[in-house]
C-alpha cells in the first residue's frame, strides 16, 4: 500500500509539470481544431496520448529490472539536467532576460501558418489538422512522460504519477472547453520555476543515493534541498534582473 | 522520418538545452561520485559537494546566460 506522504511529491510534480506542457499543447490543438476541424484535431490528440501511454507502460517494467542504485544514479542525473534546465530558464524569464511564453502569440502564429494552407472539404477528414495536433501533443507530452517515469519508477509510483499527469490533462481540457481560447492566464513561468525546484531537489537526492550516499533523514532531505534551490533560483533572478526590485518568479 | 528527427531533437533539448549547464552538472556529479567512492573521506562529503556544486552551477549558469543575452 502506497502512503499519501510517499506519493504526494510524485503526484504534485507530475501534475504541475503536466499542467505547463498540456497548456502549450492545448493552444496548438485549439488552433488546429478551430481552423482545420475538430474531428481531426481530436483524433490526432487521442493517438498521441495513446502513444505516450504506451511508452510509460512499456518502459515502466523494463526500468524495474535495472539495479536500483544504477537506476537512481541515471534518473537522478537526468532529473538534474532537466529540472535545473527548467529552473534556469524560468529564472531568466522572471528576470526579463528571456521573453515569457505567450499562449496568445503562439495561437496566432499557429493560426497564421495553418490559414495559408488550403481549407479541407467540410465532410472530409483533415489530415494536416490531425498531424499537427498529434505532433504537438507527442512533443509536449515527452517531457510529461519523462517526469512521470523519473518520479515514479523504482519506487512503485508510476500509477500515482500518471494519475497526477492525467488530472492536469482533465483540468486543462475542462477549462479549455469552457473558455474556448488559449489559456494565457495560467502562470506558466511560476509553475515552471516550482517544478524546476522540485525536480532539482529530487535529482540531488536520487543521484546521491545512486552514488551510495546515505542522506541523513532520508526522504526528508528533499525538503531542505528544495528550499535551497528555491532560494538559489530567486537569488539568481535577482542578480540578473536589470533593475532588481521584487522577487517574484 | 521527419517526426522521429523532431522527437530526437526534443529529447536532446530536454536534457542538454544549455551546454554549459549540462557540462557543469555532469562535472559536479562525476566529482561527487569520485569523492563518495574514494573511501578517504566520508560519503557525505561527496553528498555535500553534489548539493552545493549544483547550487553553484545553477547560479553561475543563470548569470552567464544573462550576460550572453545582453551582448549586442
């Protein structure tokens, strides 16, 4: 039986990371659906989700065969590369060095590129719309798959982490169905900052365990690691912000 | 084929988006591993190097990236 205390970090990391990626994929699917027809957009999305689920289902048991300390070292290092990458980019965006991701601009760019192509017959299946939705969901979903596997594999948490990702999909789809436009008000950079902090903390913990380091307090060490990455991220943002004033990612 | 190339590119970008950050992290992990397995120092020293090294690499990477972006 998995306790909520064990599963909560995996579920929340998968949920928050998925929220960011699903919002980005949703914008492109929305553009494809609006301009090329919903049948193809929904079909492309469904196929991509099935491919992503297949990757999780196929990789999960394979990873369970890898010796635990080696798995922890590899996944921990990948988590550091991925999580610190997100944290770095979020800090640069928060400081105004790199522009924030704009869902409205992304929607407009996607719509402009699609409107240049001949419109499909009303009754026919629009392959272009389907392929665009498929690619968007597959490419954005790869990061979600990695996070689900990274926080879930080796600890029997693949299912809870997958449920966290699924919950994010449901939330975005439900809100998207109601508002029917890009979800530009989601605080994407703050979410990326938070996920970067969580994944970096997990990364240090797992890499250390993979190297044979017995952390004092075991899992509890993830909390001070997270606090340190949060502080370092905010401090770095403040250091590079042109007119350093407020500390908000 | 094109899709596979895009998937491969996306995977590469996921982990090696910034080359200097990746090199820094891998150097810190290697150093921590060497220290932890060397036996001459307690394994926790390797842990401290790993943790503090990652923090330093993060801050340095943000500062260096900001400088690169500011160069006209």
